[in-house]
């Protein structure tokens, strides 16, 4: 009987979940398959960051970490456009 | 993929710079970008005391880390907003990081808890005063960071806003033609009137992905979860659109924001005219003395409302 490696385990966030993906596969192919944009994610294999051309294999533990955050709110049209409550602070 | 500088195995590719770096060279790149931002925008010097606004997220903790490693005198302020487990986790991340930098660099962490002063967390507060949560959060954070900077005699306050934050904010303001906000979208705002601290954004040359990579590579334990209040926000939608453009056409975000800064620098307002404008319209709040255009500032109005409706 042949040795069998389970598919790579890919941990995703927002919401937190794990999916199985069959390797071998390059990082950029994995992101494309999951419909994720390179610029908005980091790919971490074990404890190490990996580049888009790195090959991933069955049995690998992968985390795809989103890098986007809302950012501290600032005075913009987004938050105070219709407000007459706020008087001024860094306005 | 190999490091552009030292030819060893790269850990990150940076298409917008047509480069890739190993951990050591990437750290050098990040530190260099921040040093260039500080110098070119005349943000602060080695003798100045800097107050970093930290949230427990990657950007602000990375900023604190970078400033200390570059040899600046940087302390931090964390505002606990009282958003359930999210605030508990972010508070814990900040405290953990602070323990390390307090020991290694002698830095200080200041804390402010919204619930202690207002009697409620940010979500409840926003509901009570009928204001959007993100707007309430912004008012409280701006007020508290400025208050601590002034009261504790810091020369400047620094926030972790990055290239993505600034590009998304610029896109929002341009889409709505909010031209009045553009004057103050630069990375360095002067202390225009008494009561206002100088405000700077030393990370404006670095993308969100680069800062997340810096945090991961340097084992900075930050809160990965998004603020639950920010879900579905316009800012996140703008970032998503910009990142799709960036992936197809690397350099789009920096061309958009840096191009805007270059155009702004060639015309008014200069720091002087911005200061003149502020001096013409701002005066001390009758309640707390922080600058405001009204008799009572927005923060004091908010606290007054909260204290009349929140049982103490």
C-alpha cells in the first residue's frame, strides 16, 4: 500500500475556518483558487512567510492571513458627512 | 524567489518596488521607509518625545517597535473602547508587547478606559447618543490622544496609518468631492493652535501587507481579527477595490497617494496657511479647553449626553 499524505490544511480567517486543498500547488495558484487577492493576504507555512512562487505540498499546514483592517477612524466624508453634532477636532 | 539585495531565499515579494527581500533585508527596507518619512516630512527628531497611538493591531504595534529600534523616544497610549472580547484581546496584546519594550527600551504605556469615564462602552455610548459607532470612536480617540500628548508634554503624537489607509481615505474624499478634507490628508499636521499636539503618520510609505509581514517576521503578536464595528464599512470596500487594482497594476496605491501629496506640496496650503486657518476658527472649549469651533467641543457634548442618560 502506498504512503498517503492528506491534502494541505489551509486555515482562513473572517470567518475562521480550515479547508483542505490538494497539492502540489504554487502559493499564487492557491490564492487564485480560493479567489483571494495577493495584495490583501499573507501566506504562512508553519511559522514562515512564503512568496507567491513557493510550491506547497500535501500535508503542509498553511495559514492565509488577511492583512486589511478598518484603520482608526479619521475625520472624512465617510463618518461625519451628515452630522451636525460634531463641532471640530482636527477638522 | 531570491532576495534582490543579498540573493538568499526571499520571504516576501514587493511587486510595487519590483523587488523581493529576505527577513533581514526586508526589516532594513521597512526601517528605511519609516526613516525617510520622518525626515522628509520633518516629523520629529531624536530628542523629541513621541506618543504612539496603539490599538493592538499590526500597524500601531509595528510603528512602536520600529520607532524604538530606530532610536526614538517613543511611549504609547492605548484606549480601551469596551467592545466586549475584541477590546479584551486587543488590550492583552498591547500589554504583552508593552512588557517587552518597557524592559528593553524603557518605554511607557499609558492606558485610558472609555467605560471608566463614560460609564459605558463605545457601542452602548454610540446608541445612547444616536451617533454611528465609528464616528463616536474617532471622536473619543482623537480627544484622548491629544489630551494625553498635551498633558504629558509629548512633542508629537504618531498614528499607525499606512499607505492603504491614506489611499482609501483619499479615494473616499475624492469620490464624494470632499475637498475641504484634502488639505489635512498629509502625513504631518502641525500643532496649529495651543491645545493641539502635532500629529504625524510615519507609516504612510508602507502598505498594509508590508506591515503585516513585518509583524509576522518580527514575532509581534497582534490582533488579527477585524474590529466588529468596522464590518462592511466603506473604508474596507475602498481598500478592497484598491487592492484589486494593485494586484493587476502594482504601484497603483502609491501613485495615487504619493502623487496627491506631490501635487499638494506644489500648491497651498503650506503649514503656515493651515495654521492661520485654524487660528481663525478655533478657540478653547469652555468645558475642557481643547480647541473647538463651537462653545463646547464634540467630546464634552458627548460626555455630557452620556452622563445624563447612563446610570452611574
